[in-house]
């Protein structure tokens, strides 16, 4: 019983970090996708011109 409280605390801390990482990744991926349409790379610009 003594190990139950610390175990749950560490489990919760790990899940919190994983959740924060997932949210940050989703936001970064969304912004990257949106910005890529506004600012195409050289290869994309060349493909559009041809």
C-alpha cells in the first residue's frame, strides 16, 4: 500500500508529459502545414511554373 501513492503520482506525471508533448506536436504540425501553403519551397515554386 505504501508504494501505491508514489506509483500513481509518477504514472500521472508521465501521462501529463506525454499529453503535453502530443498537443505541442499537433500544433507544430498544423502550423507547419498551414505555413507551407503560404510559403512554398523552391521545388514547389518550380513545379508550379512549369
